C-alpha cells in the first residue's frame, strides 16, 4: 500500500512539472512572437508562423541538451 502511494505521488509530481514546463516559452519562441506582432501576423487564437518556428527551434535545442 505504501508503494502504491509513493508511485501515485511521483506520477502527480511529474504531471505537475510537465504542465508548468509546457506553459513556458523559450527565447526563440518569444522572439518569434515579437516578430509576428511586428509583421501583423500575430493571431488572437493560436500562434503566428514565426512563433511556431521559434517553438520548434526551442524544442530542438532542448532535445540536444538531453
């Protein structure tokens, strides 16, 4: 029973960390958002094309760090 409780707590912590990490923008994505705004391509819902490219770049850098 104690082992099950430890596993549930560990999974809850991992999910919480993943949710918080998913909300943060990397430097390339932030720059892309600024460029989209300057070019009037920023969208109310979703992301503009340069911001999407910035997110892909940030994800690639994070994958290289692992």
